[in-house]
C-alpha cells in the first residue's frame, strides 16, 4: 500500500523537528546494533548489463558474497569496515569506500581490462588454447565428482517463469486488460526494450541432495518449498520438480542433457570435432588464477555451446563456465539458453558446483504469441564427500518432507544465500493477484483441459474429452461421459469410470476402476476393474491405452470389421518390492462375445460337440518389471513414469488360463518377455528399440492368441506395424524387433540450404517372426451352424519374417513428422499396403 502525506505550511516546522528526532533515534539504534550493511547492483561500465558472480568482500578480509543473476549483492557484518572490494574476471578490481555501522545501497560499475598472458608451450603451428583444453581433458577423471564414492550437500533452488515480449495483438485481449488493471506494472522487472515482464510462477526450495556412484543412485530430500504460480494447487507434485535432481549439470561428462536433448561439453573427449577456442586472458576467479577461454562451435547448428570457460592455471580443473545456446543450434521454440556455473574443490579433490544459473528464453512460438523466460538459480553448501549410505537409503529418489510447506518469511530471509531484489520480492504478491482474477482462472482451466483431457470441478474431474464422441459403422454415434476422483476426494482411494451409448447398436457400455493405495513408499496398490465395451479383433485396448492413447482413440472412428463385446472383470495387486523392481498379480475373467460370424469347436476331439461363439476365459497373470534407474513423479494419486536414464526396461509376464471354471473351455499357458531401451549416442543421435517375444501353450481360438497390431490410418504410430492391416496375422509363437533412430542434425546440418530448414532425418525398422500351430487353426470352424462360411485368418511363414523399413523427416514447421515406409515382405497378400506415407505431430526441442 502506498500512503501519501500532505503537509501544510502551518505544520511544516513541527514535522521537520519530528523527522529530525526520528533520524537521530535511528542512528543511535544502528550504532547500538553495530551492523554494517552494504547492498547494491554491480554492472558493466559500458553496456550497463548486470554482472553475475562478481566477488564482493570487505577489504582486508575473506568475508564476502557473490552477485546473483541480476548483479545484486547484500553484505552484512557486525564489525567496522571502511571499504569493500569488487573483483571479477576480465574487469579492473575496484575498492569502494563505505560508512561503518550504516546501511548503504550502491550502484557500482566495473571497467573491463585485459592482462598480459604468461607464455604457454604448445605444439608447432597449434592454437595455444588447444594445449590448455587438452590438459584439462587429461585430468577430467581426477576432478569429476563421479570419481567420488559418494557426495552430498544442501542446496537452495529458485525457479521463476515469466511471460515476456507480449505481442500487440495478444496484449489487447481482455485477459491482459484485466491483469494490468489489477497489478502495479511499475513494480515488475523490465525487458531490454522497456516492456514489463509478467511473472506467472516462482518457487524457492531447500533440499539435501545425496549421490552414490558405482552403481549410480541418488536421493533428494526436499526440506522446504515455497511455491506460487498459475495452475499450482498443491505444491507436493511441483516440489518434486523444483529441487536439485533436475538441475544437475556436470561439464565433466562428455554430453549434457537439456530437456531430452544432448549437448557436448567443451571439455568432452572429442572436443576438437565440435569446438574451437581462443585465449582471452589469465585472471583470478576468487582465489584461483585461471585461463579465460572463448568457446565457439565449429558449425553453428552443432549441439555445442558458445561462451567462456575458466580453467585453473595450476591444476587445469574447470573452475567456471558462462555458456549459451542460441537459435542457430537447431532448437525448436528456444531463442537462447544461458548457463553459468562456478565450481569449488572438495576436500577429496573433485570439484562440486557451488553456484549455477540457468536462463531459458522460450520464443518463436508464433507470430502473435508471447515469449517465456525460465530462470533457475542454485547454490550449494555444507558438502560431505565419500560418506556412502546403504543402498536402501536411495530407494526413494525424491522425498518430500511432511512439513515441506511449513515455513515463514523469517526462515526464507535466513536461508537465502543472497537477498532478493525488489522486483523478486514483489513477484509473490503479483502471482497471488493473478491467481484470483476470474478471467485468468478461466484461461488456466482451458489450458489444463487441453493438456490433461480432464475438466476439474472440486474433487471430481470429467473426461477424457478424446473419447466423448466417436462414430463408426457398428455403434453409429458413440457418446461417452467419464469422470475420476482426485487427491482432494481421498489420498488413499481413487475411482474412475465412464458410461457410453451407441445409437446404432443401442447398447450401453461402461467401465469402473477402484484403486486403493496401500503404501506410497515403496508404492503398493490394489485395484478392481469391471467393464463392458465394444472392441475389434486386432486392436489390443490394454496395450494401446497404456502406450498410445491417441491412436486407440482414433481407431474408434474407423470401420469395425470384426467387432465383439468384451466383458472384463479383474482384481490386481501391484507392489514395488525394491527400487526399480515391481511385482504384480492379477485375477481376471474375460468374456468375448463376437458380433460377426465366429465359431469354435467346444471339444475338438469330439466331432459331435456343439459349436460355440462366446468365449469365457478366467486367468491368473503374474508380472515382474525391472527398470533399474526409472524416475517417477507422484501427481496426487497417480504415479507418472519419466523413463529410465540409461538402463533398459524389462518385463516378464506369465498367464495361466483356467479350464472348466466360469464356463471356460480352455486351459493354456502364455509366457511373454519385453525389453525396451533408449540409447543416447551423442553426435550420432539417439536410438530406441523394443524387443518382444512370446509363446502360448495350449489349444485356443485366435481371439486369445497374439493378434499383431496393424495401422490402416494415415497417422504414424510406434505401437503398431504401420504397413500391416488390422488383424492381418495371428501367432502363438512370435518375436518382434521395433527400432527407430533419430539422427538429430547429424546429416541435415551439413547440407547447404537444407540446414536452414532445421529438418531432422530419421530411420525406422520393424521385424516380426511368427508361427501358428495346426491345432490352433483346427479349433476354428470354417462354417457356422447353418453351413455358411466364416471369415478366416492369416499366419506368418516361420521361415520368412515380416519386415517393414522406413525413413522420414521430422521437425517440418517444428511439429510435423512425415514417414515413408516400405513393406519388404508379404507384399502379395490381399490388400497389402506395399508403400505408405504417414503423418504425425510432435513437440520436441
């Protein structure tokens, strides 16, 4: 609140005397407290840009701080000092007089200066900087924190999301008119062109971070977290993302991972293929004399950094980096990424990150779209090395303290390494105001609906909207209403379900699932499921709903060639018995009721046994899943997998079909093995492959066998064979390999003109071996009870695999992918898709 006082000439003298006595009183208090407090902003004398990581300390002492990403510092001491010293690489050291036992706010400018280089011995004709880099690479293993048995430290993290560079058209929308009417734009940070930067998310967190090497394991304890932002209702899920675990950048690695893309380190083993360097100076960074080297990529579009690094002159350890990636680096939607990091040496030798600052400028979203700024700042303290904990200690990778949100302003003032600027202090108030603006609330709800598929109303969420309506030849207009509960309903019980109706088949469908969470650490749950739905042969709803949700929704719009009603009731228990190891047991009863001519021999050994159409199949299924370094987020009552870092995901399933139970005619055994792996190949790109194999023991109809998934749509999917038709092949013994390789910019970046398009080449290949025993063919009747023929089915030749090979281009207009796929074998089958072109849309950096 701003209060304006109006003085009259009659009271001026009295107010002047009162003011004088107040000032005298404040001076006495300050002297009594004995506190010297100096704060301010340090900037470049020529450009006026704030300088980060400037060393600021009281003259004659080591008592000091460094400036943050805004050039701000705050230095306090109970002692009497008359000057502060400011030192920064490449700039003249400056001594500023200060007044003891007083509070001062300073604006300080530093002047750049170069120093003479010491002589460096290099090979004849070689860039002198190469010799320095070569020595640093030679000593990487010695100084890399991965050479420690274990390490831990406390970290403070601050993350801020801002809306920047609003277009004129976007700024005229009513929602922004409401925003500017409710907040004080003068208190906001300004961009280079003077426009207000609107904060929409701000978090601060304090964590204890533990790492064990060989094998790698980590644990982060989020001790305190303060979060304010649009669409943030419960900070527990967001708190898992704002800690140290997702902001760990190690330049001693050959490749660094930024948002699912790899970038090569300036001191990688193969640095000469990607980088060149220039020596700029020899300067002091803190107490360490360092070579200051300019870094730039050999080709602008290579996955490599620009900027500056500092390497210690005595140990050749990496002391500091100040690097960036710009839009020339073949990045979608990113204008610039800036990363600054300063390292300190641990007692055992390796260097650990002391301060890290990351800024991401998200732009190029569209002509009339705004830009976004993501700013992340991390500092570490209280390091301990080689204090290795028991492996069980690292079982929960991210642990949120129960009192993570129990804190006050006094706590944050005491825990922050540096104070917040005036703009940052006002950010929490601005965001709290935004959250309460009705039109902003409406926009947030629409965005959540578009991204999650559900519309939340209190304890219930309605959706998903992708299945709300469909149209096909059997159901006609298919209408569905679904809903689920969230954590506000219960932290233990989760309910979800839907009811649907087809106007042509005039049948109701439904599904209901109830889940009870036994334990969250480690995760254990029990679930009951009951459903009746129309399905089609060759479309495995269990598999597609888990792996390719959108593709399954698209199949509801196509011609149902062999439809059947599927009655499904099951109870399941799943438990994570060790980190990465999950066991599951399920009791299930399925009924398949075909709506097309389908009949099987109820007793193949008895020629007089009646033909049957409806299949009853009670089963017991045991599953074991091993994903050694898989990462999870807990979003309310749901657990979201972020995949593994490097290890494969392996799953083994065993299913026992029980005969003579619940009118079942079949007893069988089914064994399946799945192996999925993502390979990060550095400069060569990235490969994904999945291998599946299975064998079914017993005589059963093809509805219970392996119906390989085809794709007759115009859209590409990884969950199917894209040149195979629906229900084209059936197997009781099979093995598959699905492989895709993404070259990133390896090839396209080297082609003149083409590289400006930022297109990326990819290749795919799918191979399937399969066979079908005669007994599983003989169980199907070729005619119905009236003597009419029934539709048949195909099998693969065990000696000839099904093969499809493809190539494609992704990143067309940043979102479009086009695949051209050739069917190599089985090209003479009826209606075979010999060559197809398929499309897909994706959002990738």
